[in-house]
């Protein structure tokens, strides 16, 4: 089947950061998965080059918008090249064919009777290029780093978005996985149900954008109105249509580059077919544009709607979204250079469940490389190669291999493989990778259990060959399953067994769960090098150090943070020595959790009401949402520091801090051994 997979097109106001790399890596992962499943995939990415934000950035650098966008767009391209991301087409919204499309799209939306001329009066956020009404604070509710809204009043064309409310709701209801994760889909539904306002789709107060033809339309009260100014397309109208202009809709032809992972070499004629099955990968911040405005535009024009919109979470630093203005961005090139592209891909895809935010940690990355990649995966391959070299001269020949010999292992393998397809289909990428690691665990355990060295000693050569055969098949299954995540590593694994990765071999080893019985092995260099210290100085990548407690807000509470020393094993070094009088300053109390609820827009925080024997329960914000559900907490007792200065976290005050212990695996609350009266002191 022809499939289109898209990344968002990236703003060229600044150079790429890890968030951009993350979006692209997810799209590339999906592309590789679908390629293995036999689909013909067209992978589209590019840069979003118009709008006020870019115009202002260019001006601030003393450059013309065109030369500035040329420069930054090339940086994105070169990053993807460096990271081995192969796209079928890289669109720039300043490309001629795209300009042609946008003007044509605008005419057609007008011809459909969905556009009218009016005046927009309200707020605008230049940073996320969005219109807002009725925001008293004057600060963009969607952007990180307190971006100020600008008041604007200008002639504008409007798109009659409100007409599409019902059809949009029907569309969301039409398919389970049109928007994933489901909780994001529900947010979109609530947004649409709350009522849609018509959308301003042109600007007149600056010039860096696609010039629109002057079209006379009816105003909202039915009079014919002709524009008094040159309008340029609202940057989101301009940007969203990249997904179809690149395929040749509404223009006379985009330029097409070769498609290394696709079966066919695409020609202009067959490109439109890819639109029949489109999947957009977006960050949660731009879901509204993709899940509301975009399908409404498409409905107006009578075009097919995307089949899937998958919204991922943000990479954060110390609980804050990364952004240049906050000075906490991670440079993907530097990390890929130091730690390897494949390792970085693995970390980003493995660390957080798709859709949720993650906190980027260099130490976390090293732990995954040393533990999971080097120990679990790299060692298994080494051991299999080593055993075979020693006892079977690098030839595995097990004509009588039968799954019944390893019934338990083979049943587990079959079960895991069945789940993998579903994991990817529902974008449970973390679970997908964890399942691959269960396969590795089966392999590592089998070596310990069947002791190949003893089989050899006892002359049980057929059994030894069978065991190696099981392990070789298992590693080939792992390699195929891992290809979307770590393509180079997977190819190294298959090459050790003189095999290659292709849709046919994927069908063989994964879909049909077949087992081969003969292999010639080649020794390959160890897949991973262990890393024993940070490769990038902390100061250049980590902003404020984090305390080990989950809910401390060191900045606001005035409390000093403790250790900053790298603790690779995930165990914090012992802090500064203190006297008993220092300890006595802490007033720790036993308290009962009366209520617990998630803090809006935070995946980590819970808002707790805790009874510590005072007249009113204390409100405490605690970063434990990933480890405890509200139900698990309500009615239980916790230990809390009751004399901590109140701290403001995500706009709300927290009046205390509950104690917990966290290691690399999970987090547990500090509890007392038996129930005590609420408010009892802990000393
Ligand atoms: N130009 C628009 C997209 C138009 S698509 C028709 C845009 N560009 S962007 O450069 O600001 O962001 C592109 C993508 O990067 C978004 O999916 C966004 O979510 C993602 N990220 C930007 N910062 C991020 C993080 N800190 N973490 C993860 N991804 C985030 O929006």
C-alpha cells in the first residue's frame, strides 16, 4: 500500500534542537516499520519559512528573510543527512510550486464559499503564530518561556471553521486510531465541542509570506467586500498545505528526489496516490492545528483526510520545555556525535511512553547504553559468536531443530512477536522496545540455563547446535524488530549471520515467526562501547541540577539543591555533613492524603490535600504522577516536610513536600511502619 509519512515542517527561526530530532526520528521509525511490512512509503519533511516570527528573526540577525531561511533550512537538511534520515522530499514553503499551491488553495476555499473578508481584532502570539482572544494575562497560554501576546487589529480573510464542528466530531468518532494517544484525541474533542470560532487566514501588517490574490467575498453580514490591502497567507494555512503541495496538488509539479527505502522510484504522476494513506507525526503543541484546522480545510476542498495523526510529548529540562529563550536546549548533533546516532535514537524512543513528556538526562542515556545496549544486546551477540567460534567453528547446523526442544522459550517468543505489531500500530513504542528486550532476556537466560560449555563437554553436540540455532533465530528476530529503532545496529546483527534486512526477511522471521536451521557466522566488532563518564560537559547541557526528591522546587523554595556529581549508577553521592541542629530544623510530619488529582498540563505532578492535624488540609504538589495513581494514595499516610517555604510550581503553590526515594527503576514514598495520628512528628 502507498503510505505517506510526514514530519512537521520546522520553523527556520533557529537551528534544530533535540525536540525537532525527536519528531523526525519517530517519523523515520514508523517509515522503517511500514517499509518492512511491505508498504511503499513516501517520507516528507521540510522547513516552514514564512511568517512574522521568521521575519523578525532574520531582521534581528541583520539578514534578509530569504537568505536567513536559506541558511537555516540547510542546517536542518544537513542534520538529517548526518543522522542518516533519508527523506523522499524536502519541502521549503518558499519553493515556487508551494507558493503556487497556496494561492490556488485560497482561491478554491473562496470558491467553496468558506472564506469571508473581515477584520481581526485580538491577540497574536508571534512565537507559536496563533491567534488568541480573551487572555487577560497578555502571555501566550501555549508557549514555554512566558511569551508576550501582541495586540493586532487588521483586515483579514476568515475561514468559516465553525461550519465544520459537527463533521469534525463525526470524523474523530469514525476511527479509534485517527488521533493517538487517546487522551490527546479526547482533548481535541473537548476543544471542538466547546465551540469553534472562524479562523483568520490572512495577515496584512507584514509582508513575509505567500501573497494572496485579491478576491471579493461576502462579509459576515452578507455584503460584498473587496480587500483594501495586499494579504499574505496566515502561516499555518501556508504550512499545513505543504503535505499536499509536495505531492503535486494545486501546482504544476514539485521536484522529487530518490527514495532509498521505497520500492518504487516515484514519479510526479503517482505521487498523489500517497495522500490516500497519510500519517502525520506532530508534537502535542501543534496537534490542534493538525487535528482541527487541517481536516476542516481538507473537508472544504473535498480532499481525503489523513488516516492518522500521532502526537508525541515534549522533551523537557528540569520540568521545563526546552526553548532557546530559556537557554536549556539540547543540541542533537553534539549528542549524536558524542554518543552515536543509533544510541541517541534508542534513548529517545525508549525513555518515555509515546505522547508523554520526558526529561532529557545525559546520565540516563549512558545508563541505557551501558546496561541495555552493551550488556543485554551487545553481550548476547558476542556470546553467541564466541560459543559458536569455540565449539562449532562458526557454523550453526541444526537440521533436526524443533521448537518442542525449547517449548517454553519458543512459546514466549511467539507471544512477544504477536504483540509487537499491535504495539507499533497503537504507537506504544516504549512497550514495543521493552518487548524486544524480553526477547533478549529469553536468549541470555537460555545460555545460563542450558550451559553450552557443558553440552560440549558431555558430547551433546546436536543439542548444542540446537541451542545455538535457537539463539541465532532469536537474534535475527530481534534485529528485524529493532530495525525501525536502530537500523545500523540491526544490520550489523544480521550481517553476523550472513543475512540482510528486507521486507521478505521481516515476513519470514517476524510475521511468520519462521526458524532457519543453518547459518554461517561472521565475527563482527562489539556493537557497543561502554561509557564511563559524561562525554559532554554537564554545564553545557544541564541547567539547574535536580534534587533527588520528586517534588522539590529548589528555585522557589530557597532550599539548596544537593549533589551535582555525575552518578552513573543512578545513586546520588552523599551530601554535605550537617549537625543535629540542622536536622532539627526540618519539621517532618505524618499526614493522610485526603485527595489527589493530576495537575493540568503536567504528566508528573499530582495535587494532594494532606491532613497533618491542622484546621485545613495542606495543598502539596508532588512529582509522583508517573508512579502512583490518585486511588493508590487517597486514605494512605505519607511523611511530609511541613515547614518548607511555599513554592510555586506550574502556577500553583505547594505548601510542603512529601518524602520519597527514587532509583533508576522507580520511586517509592517514605511511609511509617504502622498508622500514627495525623500530624505526628517524624524525627
Ligand atoms: N512550523 C510548525 C509546524 C508546521 S507543520 C505544518 C512548527 N515548527 S517547530 O519547529 O516549532 O516545531 C516542530 C516540531 O518540533 C513540533 O512537532 C514540536 O512539537 C517539536 N518540538 C519542538 N520542541 C520540542 C520539544 N522540546 N520536545 C519535543 N518536541 C518538540 O511547530
